[in-house]
C-alpha cells in the first residue's frame, strides 16, 4: 500500500528536519557555553609572565 518513493522522500525530510533542529539547539546553547569557558578559565589560572617564581 505504501509508495517506496514517498517513504524515501519522507525519510529524507525527517533527517533534514532533525539536522536543522539540532543546529538550532546548538546555536542556542553555544553563546552560554563560550561565556562560561571564558569566565571560569581566566579566574582560576593566571597567565604566565615570562618570569620565574622563586
């Protein structure tokens, strides 16, 4: 009863939709991840100055 061409088209559309939704979700969470990494890494680890500590 089911048309194989139709099933293939629907499967392709579902995969495309899933990729788009994943990209949107990643874009929504990416700015928050970047700000946490920048704030957390700089506070706990000082940058080297080139001088040896004694």
